[in-house]
C-alpha cells in the first residue's frame, strides 16, 4: 500500500522468460568525453549522429541541456493490455515550438541492422511554461534557434547494440557482446 497522496507502483510482468542477468552495464577504460552544440534547423538525430560520426564514435551515453526545439515529436510508455508486450509507446504527439529543453538523457548505439540509433528521453517546457516529456523521436524532432548543448561519454568501438530481448519480446539496447570495446560488461 502506498502512503496517502502517492501513486502506487505498477508491477508489469513481461511475457517471455525472465533473464538470469537482471541488468548489464558497461565500463570502458578508453572512454572519451565530448561537448558540442546541436545545429539549429536539423533533427536531433542528425545533430547527434553527425557529430559522433565525425569523431569516429558509434556508442555513447549523452546528456543534453538547455536550448530549444522548433518541433518535438514524442510519446510515452504505457501498459498495453491484450497485446504481446505488456508496455509500449503511445502514438506520437507533435508539439510546435519554441520548446525549451530542461534536460535529456540519450544513448547512441547501433540498431539491429548496424545503423546508428539514438534513444532519447527528455523533460521539456512549452511556451506557457508547462512541463512535459517522454521518449523523443529523434528523426523528426527539430532543433530550434538556441541549440541544446550535448555532453557525450563515448565508448570504444561498437559497444552498444540493439538486439532482440526474449523477456520483453522487443528489441532493446544492450552492451555489445562481440564489440571491440576496451571495457567489461558487468551483470547483475
């Protein structure tokens, strides 16, 4: 039972077999740090992927702060009763700008086909100061006139990849088992 005024925590049980390892994390002795600004008028995806590709980086943990978006497409995670996955994303919402970026966390890795993929969650503010946020759709969310700043911690090699997860029956980012990174994968 939750204390008065608090929302109870929902427990979602995924349909597939529970993985023996509940989490994976990655350490990398040769991780490099970068700071750059996104480019106004370009998509969030373009800004991150172009900057990281120029630095010869295919895997990174990113923190974004400040700046604006001219347009943000986003969705929320929600339960999916009656569907194979117990949770998924809602249909995308589109917000026109200017939209202020309070902060965001993103991951750059490779998708199941080996192409760059950006996964981003953000907290934003509309023109009236109302806060909103969720999973940002990087390909269609456009950077505004004041570019957000990105702080990146880049991993050596192809250290993060999307792969099928039998427990959730979705493709998710994981530390790469076979990537040429300089760190170790830690499990728990």
